[in-house]
């Protein structure tokens, strides 16, 4: 006995299929995919770990990029926003510290001018522009900063020589050590240099303010306080100087340093050796 299917039943089944299949697909799409969520969380955790590694290495620009990636992965996660802000703040703080060190180094041994002209203030204004170009400018701008620091190193060696009467070998070792300090300074600049640089001078259209002359407290003759420059205590120059001076040289240098710390500047420009 054969069973025939009525055409009306076929049509009813056909229309039912058209109606229910889209609904089933929609329900599947609306259900959260646990596997995708796990992938995002895993990528976020990995990004945080890489961020912490870069941050400890003072590679703040790269850390900032990872913070922005974390913010894309989990926009509502406050940790991602904290990562971005922390990297920006750390980079800005580093830039300000480099600016202070650069200006203190260049101005430390600028000789006093008897006519009362603002030699120190003018020097600091020049260095403000140089440090900004070092951080946000092109590679060739490094040459300006290099010349300034090389000149400051020669002034420092000359000042020590006029007090201690250095030998030729002592001068060569001090010059080599000072160049090592300069190299470390520029290596530091490279680690916080934003990439890429936009028309506003900073990433994401931000204007990062450099530390101006207001960072220096008012000291004798508006001179930046000692202990902030590249060649101060703990530097390669300082360590080499302490290791190279004889007993008599060290005593003379200590006396001159004490006088200077009390507000007296040892101006030896133009003094001839006997």
C-alpha cells in the first residue's frame, strides 16, 4: 500500500523550513562564544606581561603602544587605561629629567661675565630648544646636542686642570670617560623618542611640555645647582677623576668644590699655567 504526500503538506514543510532556519542561525550568533572570550583574555594577559617587561627596560614608547593595544582588546578594563597613562607619565618624567641634566651640564662651567649679562639664562634657553629637537626631531638634530655636550666636557676638563694641574694622560682618560657619559645620555634619549612623530610634536596629538628654566631654583648667579649634570657623582667622569687624582690634586679639588658649594664660583678663565 503506497502513501502519497499531498502537495499542501510539501508547501507547508517548505515554508516552515524558511521560517525556522534563520531563527536558528540568529540564536547561534547571539550566543557568546566562550572560545573567543578566552582568546581575548589570553591575548590581554600576554600584552600586559610584555608591557611590564618593556616598562622595566624604560622602553616607554613601545610600552605605550602595547597599552593602546590592550585598550582595544578590552576597552572597559581599567587596567588597560592605567597602562596607557602610566607609560605616558613615565616617558614625560624621563624627558623632563633629561632636559634638566642637559641644561645643568651645559651651564655648569660657563664662565661668569663681569658685565652682568645673562649668559646662563641665554644658555638655558638655547638648550631648551636643543633637547626638544633631540626628543621629537630628526637624527641630524643630535649633532647640535653633541656639540654642546662636547664643549661642556672640554670646559669641565679645563676647570679641573686649572685647579689640579692635570697631566696629559689624566686629561685623555677624563675625556674618554666624559664621552662615555655623553653616549649614555643619547642612548637614553633614543629609548623615549616617540615613533612616529606627528605635526604636534608628540604621539596621539599630545603636546608634551619640556621642563623649562623654572625647574631650576634661584641660585647664585642663576646657575643650575651642581649634582644634576652628566659628569657629577656616579658618572664615568666622576669615577675616573676620583681614581686618577694624586693626593695633592684631590685636596686642591676638594677645597675648590667646597668653596663652590658655598656660593663661590672658581673662575679660572684666562689663567696661564706656569
